[in-house]
């Protein structure tokens, strides 16, 4: 049976060849703005396969953050070893805190869970808020480090109690780093400044919130204390203000970490705290002798 389909000339073939390009352009327009923006700058959805060394090399290849017209284009990152150290410090603190509650009779698994929640909590909440894969789940190293640190915090509770000053200094640096990472990640995702400060603050203190919830004790940062959350919010605020004025992103992030560190350490040294809750009351009327 003869083929009755019309023959295609060169113009028709050229137009057909352009169809894939048009479809690709339409698909690009339909991609989520945030995901495309982050992937373009090398952050956001990170590679989920490969060794820890490959993950660290991929992080090191990320471009430095820039502040262009008051906006951050890529997030502040730290090397894998520094991130693991920060997670370990958080886990160790969580387990040391939990060891004070002997009446709870926590077993080894319970201590490990408290440590993991304290070390991972802020980062996981940050990534969930930004609809990203939690960084702690992208490497085989995070869970073992958090677990070992938690068990050491339980076994060597008395030793770490004597090193409380050193732990406080390292913790102040840790919350500053987590706050800077969370704030710049939020800015790079296109969030406005105020929500970015919120994300940075919750990144810094989320672990302690989860720790207290798991232990069923009052959340420490909600009570009179040494400005734990305030330090994180102060650092995140300093970062977004500097970026808004066009300061280069890495410099702004380092400044934010410094502000958090200083506020936290000085608050511990000089016992600074916010005023306790008060209520405005009407002054009683004075009565005169004639009344």
C-alpha cells in the first residue's frame, strides 16, 4: 500500500528539531523557583550517594557566598569535619544533661536518642523548613559520631562537668555556626530577612528544644537564663543587616558567628538574662482624709 503521508521539506524538519528545545524551555519555567535557584549555585539538593570524602569534596567545591544587591546567592558552609565536631559537641552536651536525671532510668539507647536529637535537632528542623534533605542523612558519619559522643557524655559525666567552661565556649561557637548556616540558607532560598532570622535562630537552638521535649522537662530557653536563644537571634540579625548593606556574604557570616559567640560567652560570665515576666498593673488610688 503506497505511503500517502506528505513529504517533509527542510523547513518542516527544522521546526520539528526545535520542538525539544521549546519543551525544555517550558519545563525550565515550571521548575520551582527555589530549587532551581539553589541548584544553579551548587547548594540545596546535595548528592545522596558516594563516600564521605566525595561529599566533603563536593562541599569544598561550592562557590563562596556573595551578597549582591543586598541578597545572598549561596549559603555559608563549613567543612565536613567541623560540622561533625559541632554535632558531636551538641550530642555530648545533650547526654551530659540527660545524665542528671537518674530517676528517669535511661538505657544506652535512650541516651543515644537524646544525644542524636540534641546534635541533629536544629539542622533537621532547618532543612525541613526549607524543604531540603537533612544534611545529617547524607553521610554515614553523622549518626556514629553523634552516638559515640552521647555515650561518652554519659560515661564521662564527671569529667565533662569539670570542663564546663571549655564546653560552654565550644557550644557558643557551635550555635553561632549553625545560626549562620541556617540564616544564609534561608536567604539563598529567597526568604525575606525576618523569616531568615527565625530559621537561623531555630537552627542554633532546635537541638536543645528537642532534648527538653524528649526528657519531658521545661524548655530551658523559655526560662530566665543566660541568653542562649537571644545570642543566636542577635548573630542572625547582625548577618542579615550586614548583607542588606551590601557586605560580602562570608564576612557577614563570620560577623554573625562572632556576635553570637560574644553575647553567649559574656552572658555566661556576667550572668546576663532577660527580665522575668511582668504585668502592667493599675496603681491603687490614694485616699484623702476628706474621703
